[in-house]
């Protein structure tokens, strides 16, 4: 059985399959993984922004309270100046003390809120920096993917040309069988384990007649293809 041309064709087809798998699956998957990295970094920025906004609102709330109480104090002072009655003076005095206590509490709250705000700001800065780093890294990955894609496409063209040249050398009957089998099985031609009578494509033990046919084909150049009764692969 002479199938050297068919085996050469199978080898090129194997290369072509690998290249196309890279184009259709591996490279798009690498791109998706890079996109996911960037999306994760962006999510972290969003979360840090939300946390920082919350801390800022808390700070602003104490700031407004502090300003309100300071205004109350000023009003109470102005009020006291225009008063002559003891009772009105005492009331203005009380108002001033209340406002002063409120302002002191707000000031303490403000200091605490400021302390809490600092780490969220730092976290936000870090998240933004990490996002910028990821953008650069991901852009490099995209560039590498594009470069690789161009290389694989060029290589595919070369393999296709070699393949087309090889097709002409394969006997017509072998080529027909191979082309049909290729749709469902790969590789199409596999070594036959003569000692154990096993097709290495499907790993099933074959009847002795298959081993006999393979041994016969080994010695007979014009013998027809021997195929596996189980999976249909060409046995070599
Ligand atoms: Zn088989």
C-alpha cells in the first residue's frame, strides 16, 4: 500500500488545522481574556469611586452642620448685643452655648470623616493607576495578537499552496476516501499496532483479519487502503 503522498497531504492538513484553530479560537480567546482584565480593573475603579463618594458625602454633611452651627453662634452674638432684658440675654446666651456645642460636635465629626475619606481617596488613586497600567498591558496584548494573526494568516497561505500541490499526487480513490473521512475523523491515517491488533485512532482491538490485511498491504505496493472497521480510519 503506497500512501506516502496521502501522508504528506495529511501532514499539511494538520498544520492548516492548527493554524486555523489559532485564528478562530486561541487568538480570540486571548483577546477576550485581555478584555476581561480591563473590565475588572474598570469595575474596581467604579467601586472605589462609589466608596469615595460615600465618604465625601459624609464629610460634606458634617461640614454643612459645622457651618450652620457657626452661623447660629454668630446670630446669637448679634442677638445678645441688641438685648437689654436679663431674660432675653440669658436666652441668647443659651442659644450661643447650644450652637457652640453643636459646632464642636460637628468639628469632631468632620475630623473623623476626613480621616475616613483619606483611605478611600488613596484607594481610588490606586484603582485608577491600576486601570491605566492595565490599559497599557492590554494594548500590548492586542498588538501582539494582531502581529501573530498576520503571521498565522501568511503561514496558512503557504501551507494551502503546498497542500494544493500535494493533492495532485494522491491517487484519486485515496483522496476521495480521505476527504470524506476528514469531515468527522482526525487524523485520518493512523498507525496500526500490529503486535496487539489495535487501531491507534479509536484504540479498539481489531479482528485478526484486519491485522492480516495490514501485513499484506505492508508488502504489496498496489494493495487497496486498509481501514479500521470501527472508526473508518486508514491504518498505516
Ligand atoms: Zn479505529
